[in-house]
């Protein structure tokens, strides 16, 4: 008995479709999501900031694609273990918060002895961390050989925290000079 061509073709088409359909649903469906935006709550504690800062250093900040923490030997990029202790000795007059801010916003303004320039500006694309995210990163850096003290209200030379109380006369440590501090938001009278 001969099966007509059209029937054979139809059977082949059916079998092929069924086979690929079967294979298709075996393949795990992986949806690629854009990196999750970290939600920074205004009432975050320093400890929360340290945690988020650590995540940012691995993820969006790309810090650990260059830097190591706790590695020695001939390194291309400065190891960050104990960096909070070294930070205060880098530039006379800068505490570790101001030094870290300078390292992140203006990396080429000071080059760590023994290393070459090449650190990207962290608040600009492609990395583009926000000012608040950078405060979290600074909180994490402070844990490497120091004690984290920054909050989301911390101002430094590159960032004025909104509503930050102007530094007391003489200047509180960690607070930039209040020259162009934004006045506290109040009711606006027309
Ligand atoms: C493309 C590689 C690269 C990436 C990415 C990078 N850095 Fe760097 N970083 C460097 C280089 C090179 C230096 C040394 C040169 C200099 O001082 O600018 C440096 C220096 C530093 C210093 C000064 C260290 C010291 O001992 O004084 C700090 C702090 C730092 N980086 C933090 C970070 C953080 C935090 C991130 C992520 C938000 C980051 N870096 C991302 C390359 C990188």
C-alpha cells in the first residue's frame, strides 16, 4: 500500500513540530532581567548601608572586577583590605570619608603610590552610582580597617545631603564646609 505524498509530508510536518515543541519546553526558560535597582530607604541605618555598599561593590559598582580584598603580592590594583586605616594617611587634612569620596568622584586627582591611573569615575556612566549609593560604598569601605560612621545625612566635598544641618562652627568631622549648603526645606511663601 502506498501512502500519498501529501499525507507523508503532513505527517512529517506534524512530527517535526511536535518534536521541536517538546524540546523547546525542556529548555529551562531563563528570563534576563536588568540589574535590580537597589532601593535605598531614607531611614537606613549605617549597618544597612554597609550591607548595601558591599552588594554594590560586587554588583553595579564593578569594584571587585579590579580590586581585591585581602590579597597580597604583585597586584595591578590596590588591595582594599585595611584601606580605611590607610585612607587617613593618604592626603594630609582629609579624613577617610573625604578621601574615599575623592577616590570615587575624582579618582585621577590622587594616584595611590605604586599604581597607575585607571580607576573609573564612579558617579558617571558606565558605572554611574548615585550619591546615596556612593555613601553606602563609603560605609562599606570604612569597615575595611575602621568603623563605619556615615549615614545618608553625611555630606562631603562632592555631595551635600538634603536637609543636612549646617556643620557647627568649626566644622564637625566628616562634614564639608557649609559654604553652599542647601537651606533646609521649609514652607515657601509666595
Ligand atoms: C577599572 C578598574 C577599577 C575599578 C572598576 C575600580 N577601581 Fe578603584 N582603583 C583602581 C586603580 C587603578 C586605583 C589606583 C589608582 C588611583 O589611585 O586612582 C584605584 C584606587 C582605589 C582606591 C584608593 C585605594 C588606596 O589604597 O588609597 C579606592 C578606595 C578605590 N579604588 C575604591 C574603588 C571602589 C569602591 C570601586 C567601585 C565603586 C572601584 N574602586 C572601582 C581601579 C579600579
